[in-house]
C-alpha cells in the first residue's frame, strides 16, 4: 500500500523539479546549419514573441560544433531589431582555452553557451551571422538563442 502512494509522490516531485528549471525562460530555439557549411551570407533569424517578453531581460548565444571544428573562436554579429532602434554587437565566442583543445561540453558534439547580454526592450527579431570572412564554416551544427528574465 505504501508503494502505491510513493510512485505518484515521486512523479509529482520530479514534475515540479523539472518545471522549476524553466523559471524566467521566455524563448529558447536552435537553428540548424547546413552540412556543407555556414556561408557569410547566411543570416539566422530568431523571432521571439515580443508581447510576452516584458521588463529587463538577458539573452545567451548557444553553439553546437563538431569536435574537428578548426577554429579557436567563432566571430559573430548579433543584431536586435524592433523597439526604439536596432542594435548591433560583435562577439567572439571562445571555443578553446589554449588555442588547440576545444573545451565545450559533450563528447562528439560540443556545446558552448556565451552571455548574458542585455536584450533591448521591444526587440522583435534577433539576427545572427558570422564574421569569418568569405569562408564557409564547416562543423557548426546548430546555433541557438535563449532569452530569460533578468534576476534582481
């Protein structure tokens, strides 16, 4: 009889624990990049629901790459559009600590998270492209954007 009560209690506890991890999360999406490489002309567009995002918010850029990605950093431009004005920011996401060994999380597919950065109020679209010149970046699988409410 005690076992019958334990299972629903355990399920409820796990559900509450997992849902609390998403507190303050407004938006979290990934865009897949082509296997043949990410061209400098390819712009990734993220369109969060700006009506549901109120107050002071931050965003993070997330990247998933193959272990054989040949660069130590990923130069990006992030443009926030909408609201009162557009804002561009140049970023360099470090992928290795010593220029040789990649230090992302994972085994065959490494994940990096860079931020937080301030999100402009009223942002309707976030556009991201790489600044690595005319080369096609091969080995980047996904690029993501996460928006969370800033903690006081």
